[in-house]
C-alpha cells in the first residue's frame, strides 16, 4: 500500500480502487463496526460510506484514489500549520503517492472547501465536485466562529448532555475533541479570512450540490452560530451556472442526508462520465 508524506512530516496510507480516469476522494474506506458504527448510525451517519463511494466509482469505470484525510488529522493534528496551502500540499502528496498526475476531486463539507482551494493552486485537476459547501457565498466567517467555539470547548469542556444524540443537534452529543484537533480548523479558516470566492474562475468541469435543508443552527454553547450552506447555493444558482458550474439541491435533505452514497453516486457517476 502506498503512503504519502504530508506537510507536517506525518504519513498517510493511500488506496487505489479500479482502473480508468482517476478521482481523488479524501475518505476512509474502512467499514466501521461495533460501538463506533452504532455511534455513527445514531448521529445519522453511514459506517460504510467511503467504502461504498470508492466501490461504486470503481465499478463505474473510474480509478478511485482514497485516503482518510479527516481521520488522519484527528489522529495527527496540525494545530498551527493546517492552512489552505498546507491542505493543498497534502492532497497533492496523496495524488502523487497513487501515481495520479491528473485527477478529478470530490470532497464533502470542509473537504469540499479544500477541493476549491486545490483547484486554485494546481493545473492537475480534470474536474471538481463539491458537496455540502457552496463555491460562492461560502460561510467562512461563520465557520471561523464555530471552530473558535469548538476550540474554546476543547480547552474547557462543557458538561456532557443527557439523553440520546439527535442528528444535526450538536448540543446533544458529548464534546470529546482535543485542543489540537480543534485548533487546526481555526488555523484553516483563519488562513481564508481574505479569500474572496466571488473572484473565483475555473476552467475545469465542476459540480456543486447540497441538501436543500442544509443550513445549520448551532445552540448557545456555540454562540448560536448559523452556517448557511444551501442558502448561498440556491441564491447563486443562476450565477454559478453562468460561470460553468452544474448545481444541484437535494430535496428534503440536510447536511448528513446529502452526503450518503445513495445520493452522491447517482450525481457523481453520470457527471464524471460526461465530464471526463
């Protein structure tokens, strides 16, 4: 199994699934089980999400390059160095390890944001798909506020909640992140404070999608932050299409529902086939 050396000197395993045009997905293909799987299901997640995405793309005739970048950053935080430039360098190192000189990219949520920054910093992309984060009108200031709140709670953890987790309700889940894990995302969003997404122009095929209900209201512990992800996509849909984006809003779906393989693969596979 190839490994990539990242900007902080840590290494990450890289897997290649299938043959054909390459697409990079920074996801884990390990199928979670036991307590971890139950916790993911309780929160509305899919323990086999990355595995299903990679397998589906491979079966559709693509070479899926995967690496668990989010999990790696949880295990190996880069609190002071995870800037947009550093994330780009990490993703390119993963592609290099897989021998993918040219590749498409799909990321969801903050990994979609990283894909946009990657596209602006390299000419190696053949296509860009962003899910759960709008390419225009992105909530950068709101996410900086959320990550600062998370970092504050990591230093001084709040009391654990009572009752069962409620999907989408961050106050219903015990806060377990460390200061190093949270600080790296403060660093990422601080590095983007001067970023102007209205000036972005790309010439590769590009797709943006989100659940139509994907707007997140945080509770008092998070200073009542509001992160709009679907609203900018809806408001800027016509403008994005004039810039060459394909835009999709998934009916009756929130942030968790729109990331499921049953939603993503029917969007991604036909679009990649027509694009590549």
